[in-house]
């Protein structure tokens, strides 16, 4: 004679009343997490040659749209742009939407032996750089090597870095593209008349 088994629910388990042995219910499907619980964000991409000069001051090559999300994390107030070409519309829109002020200093990117770095322009860019109200701030040119390197090098002189350290930092970014004219400019640049740097090393 075939026995019929009755099953009742107790605390979520199936219990065979005849044997008293629990029988597990099928596992519940996994929870699908949405929103902040899922790491679905794409990775952040800094601009080429990006680096921190010091707290609140950064340097890089030209930011592309793929870099905008990364730049947003810096909470920039200002950008110092060292090229004569107009800023692309996508970059202009990015600045507007994030309340970032653009300071453009048109320095030509000519190659040696025709490089002529305008001392007055570097001096004006340094005044913007020295003003804490403009920080956090990003300095950039096309590749973040020569024009950016010269401005940062002159800034280091204001911080009383020795010339060897100034040139070493320039070379780390310029590498094989280093220019003797840039190094001579930084060596001879007169920092007198510029506001003393409160955070001098």
C-alpha cells in the first residue's frame, strides 16, 4: 500500500510530518542591486601627463572629453591654458557647467631654434597661479611638456627650488623632447617683483 506524505510549512522549511526531517525549499534568486550598490561606473581617465604640482595645483596635457569626469573630482576653480588656439566648444561647455574660469595665455608652440618664450606672458600667468582664490587650478598646454613645464619651473623658482631640481622636474615630463631654450629661459627668469609665495619651501 502506497503511503501518502503530507508536508506543512514551519519557519520557511518543508517538514515531512511522517519522518520529521526538514526538506529545504529552493534557494531564493539572488538580489539585484541597483544604484549606488553596483560598481557600474566607468573608470576615471586623467589627461595625458597629469600630475600634482602641489596641493590645489595640477598640470597636464590638453583635456579631452574622456577626461572630464576625472577633472570633476578635482573641484577646479580655474584653468590656465598656455596655447593660442581657441578652446574647443566641448571644453567651453564643460567649464561653464562646472563653474571653472579659463585664463588663456597665448604662447606659441614653435620648435627650436625659433622658440621665443614671452617673459611678460609667463609673469602674468604666474600672477594667476599665485592667487589662492583661483585654486584648485589646472595648468595645461598641448602635451603638458614645454609651455607647462616652463611655467611650473618658474613657479618652482619662486618656491626657492635650486636650479638642478627645477630642471630635473622639467626633464621628467619633457623627456627626449626637452629643449635647451626652455631650460635657459627658466635659469634666467627674474622672479623679482612677483608676490612672495606664502607656501615657499
